[in-house]
C-alpha cells in the first residue's frame, strides 16, 4: 500500500487522480491533499478517503471551521502551506497536479525529501528543468510524468536504444481554433477558446492548448525528461488525440502510443511508476482506428511554440519569464482584458527584455515575481 500526497485535488487532473486511487484502493491510500478555490470539495474527499491526515487549503480564513469539523486532521494554508505539507506529511508518492508556477516550489521541496513525484505540473520543468535535473543526478527523488504525450514517449523510448532514435514527435490537437485561419483569431473570445475538441481540462491549460503554448511547454519538458535537443523534437497535428506521441527511428520506421484520450491512463502509469494497469474500454479493436488525420504544424498560426523554443535556447531564467508572461497574459485573456492574439505578443516582448541569469531557485522565483509585477503595470490588474 503506497501513501499518496495529492497537490491540486480539486482540479481536473486531481479529480481524475482521486478516481484512479479509489479504483486501486488495494494499492494506494490518500493521506494528504491540497485544494485551491474549491473548498467545498474538502468534505467529499475526506468522506471518500478516510486515511487523510493532512490538508492544505489556499485561503487561511477557512481553516477554523474545517478544523472544528475535522479535529484529527492537520491543516495548512497558502503557498507556505504547500511547502509544509510536502515536508511534514508521511507519503510514498507525491502527485503534483497544481496549475502554474505555484507547483514549482513543492516539486523542489519533494525532490529534496527524495520523494517519487508523479508530475502533471508542467511549469516545474519549464521554469526549473535545469534545477530539477541537477537534483535528480544527485539522487534526489524520481519523476514520472503524467502528461499523456510524455508517458507515450516514455513507453516508446523503452522499446528502442538511444542511438536508434531519430526524432521525438509530440502530437497536438490544435485546440479549439484548429480549423480557424490566422486572420479569424483576432476576434475570438475566452468562451470560444474553452471549447476543446477532445480533452476536458481546466481553463488555463485549455487556453494554452488554443495558443499551443502547452505544446511549447511539452517540448521543454521532453528535453529535460529524455535528454534530446530541440532539433530532435517535432510537433505533428493530429485531430483525434488518439496517437499521443511517436518516436521516429533511424530506419524511418515509427513507434507510437495509441489510446482513447483518457487522462486516467497516464495517471495510472505514473502512480504505478511506469507500469500499465488501467484498462481503457473504449478502444478494443484496431478497426476503430481507421480514420485518423495528421497535418503539418503551422508555425505562423501558433507563434507560442517558437517562443518556447527560443526561451529554451536562452536557458536559465528566460524560462521563468516565458512562463510568468504566459500565465499573466492567459488570465488577462480569460478576463476579457486583452485579445487572444496579444498573448503571444506580450510574451515575445518580455523575452526581448530578459537578462538571463543562472537557473537557481532564488533567481527563478525572483524572475517570476518581477515579470508579473511588470506585466500588471502594462496590462493592469
């Protein structure tokens, strides 16, 4: 029985992780979790998972009433509380399903505790991949990705030697605007961007899918997870989201991972530390897979991918600037304060200003804070 700390339990990945834990109760027990704005989910999670002894909530004002209702549970709050629950709770696995930069410090804290991390928080590797890899090389913990694309790559790469691999190919649905022409994107609204054609996700990552910044982030993640250079990682458009990634071999043959778009598959793969346990009932025969569509990636339509690549080339704290600018711009778009096409323009301007420093925890946090402060002045709160 493995004890689990779930960060971000009330989000999309968090809720599906709870489903996987419940379906595999002979293997896993939830002992600690965090939630953000959805405090109303706490009671349900406690009822379904009676082994919980530690909880972190975003806002301090809810602790007193929750503590009275649950006197045997230890509560923490805020970003500081996330670090405390990582340091103090007893667990065997950490699932980091937090959204945004807030997931980075807990990842580092868990690695320093030599924990095994099932990582759905893209930003941990985007802003701090150099730091994470330095810790991993020193024997501090393990990381299993939860992204469907990186789980697919891990499966495919396990079937080939490194000198046999020619390219890593990340597939992309193209998000809500995949059928739009570039000139049509100037008038789109947040409610349009939130209509993803194949995946059910949170608001922020759904916008990242529409801009394809999520794919830029996944290129950065693949670089740090698997050790391949930018020239060895490509993006391929795939409408159905069934082929999650491919590996092109030196003989120009391909290895591919194919399944229904169900995040419980990669979650289970990560929780079982690289083993396939979850049965997806929706694809039982290859006859169901006879109508797939692939397209070349349109760099002009999706400039955020090039921005992510440029930040990776710059290295160091440029990646923290990339992420902070993206987060601020995405939330401004969700609040209808900027148009869709301004997201990439804002990020590009911030990267032009950046003075790259070595990637240390302090430098990353400082770069994140300063970028947000600058953009709040530019865009407005």
